[in-house]
C-alpha cells in the first residue's frame, strides 16, 4: 500500500494553489489516477484532462510534477534499501536460477537421441555479477554409452561503468565422442553492453585465454587463445523469449606466434526459444552447433544438437 501522506502534504504546499481552479470532476479523476501509483495511467489521465481543459494546463502540470517528484523519491528509497540488502546478503543468498530437463537429438560424430539436463545460477550485486552454468547430455544403449557430454562454467563479471564490464571465465568440457576427455579454459577480458532495454539485451566480450586439451589418445596440449563472446536475449512477448549465445575461441601455435599463426578455431553457438507456461515453468527448444576447425583424427569438425526441454525457474 502506498503512503499518501507525503503526497497530500506536497499537494498542499506546491500543487493545491495552482489546482484550486480545477473543476471538481477533473481533480477527482487525476487524484484517483495518482492514488494507483501507475505512471502510465497518470500520464494518460493527465493527457486527457489537458485536452479537455486546456485553460487549466498549468494546474494539471503542477499536479503531475508533484506526483513525479514523489515517485522519484520513492524510487530512490527503494534503490537504497535494495543496496542495503545486497551488502548484508551472505555468499549463498540472492541467487536466482533455472533447471532444465528434456531430450536431445545429435548429429555429427554421433547420431543419437538421449536425455539432457542443465542448471543455470545467477547472482547480481551492486557492481559484481556471478554466473554458473552446467549441462549434461547422456544416452546409453544397453551396455554401451552412445553419448556423454559434460559442460560447466563459472563467470564473474564486474561493472566498470555504464555499458562496460570486466569478466573472468573458468570452463570445463568433456566429450569423448569428439575426441577429448577434458578441455579446460581460463579467460579474462573486457566486454560491453550494447543494448539493455526491457525487451532486448545484447552484450559482447573479448579477451585472451589459456586452454588445455586432454585427448582420448592420452596426449595433452596447452595453448594460448583468444576468446570472443556474444549474448543476446529478445523478449518477443511476455511469454516468448529468443536467446542467442556464442563463444568463439581461436587457438594459436604458441606464445611466439600468438597473433600471427592460428592453429585451430572452435565455435559453440546456441540459439533457443522459450515459451512461458506459468510464472515458473517454461518450455525451451534450442539448436546448438559445436565446430572445431582441427578435430582429432577420425572425427568430423561439426556437431549439432537439437534439444527440447522443460525449464523451471527459481
């Protein structure tokens, strides 16, 4: 429930003299809109009132200005209280996330149907943001495993200023059917938020990386790399969202030729669309492409996975 005492007092001090000449029905209509606290509703009512009572435009503007001042004060208090809660929160508090469970179809090094599961956690602070992601794709045919892929990543992010951030990334992958028992990546760099609106988010990031690959043939390879990333979310409607996540890592032949001599490029591209079923439950269809320009011997360079799953937000 909104506190109306400060507004009433403010109207007496600033708005009442100017609004004294307003017809009573017009004044009552504006007061009723202000009592809801709905900015859009107030703007609409004020627009109608000014159109039908042009001689009272100044008085109507005074009422609207008082309402806007009160809203700004309330917003500042809410922001201050929210920041106080963030500073007091413990390490395991203020996390939001979603769990995902469904099925998949893969093509490339394997052509199978199987089960997929994922977990995504997100914690936003004043300057810091922490993201944790994990995914498993698995299928077993009798006594034989025909698909087994694991992925986990932790990404802290620090807001330097509006629109610019620094990031870190620790990532692990395992996919024996693509030829590696483990692939580890560490990266850090800078990013920029290009679009940040109610309906659209777009950010990019880039930085150096170190990657270690443990192949299924027992060999291990450590290389310097460069990482490029893109995250895109488009909330088409209140219940429909399009997502796009891209990470490209370009490996080089070593520190001496880190920029000049490119050895291999891997690309992970995921496009998804989510349809909201209820406040917490959504359905999601996604299409992922894993590309490696220099795969192990006997492996193809492109894998694709189509997933359909149920997503529960918490």
